[in-house]
C-alpha cells in the first residue's frame, strides 16, 4: 500500500506539471499539438478531481 504522504507528494508534482502545460498552451506556435496539450490538461484535471474526492483533505494535512 502506498503511504498517504508519498501519494500527496506525487499529486503535488502532477499539479506543478499542469502549470507547465498551461504555460505551454500560451505558445502561439503549437499548431496541432494544442489539441494534445488541452487533452493532457483535461485528464490531469479529472485525475486531481478524483483524488480530492477519494482522499479529502484532513485536518492533519494528509
């Protein structure tokens, strides 16, 4: 079983990568890659939403 703190750290890493994708999406020369970047952001959002629904934040921060 995965340690809850390790899982939270991995989710934090995913959130930081999402920010990179958002900045990438601002680039005017993406062409058709824009579709893939949008899809990646949508899938990350779904993952983060499911994680937060499954493991709601507790008072101790885990």
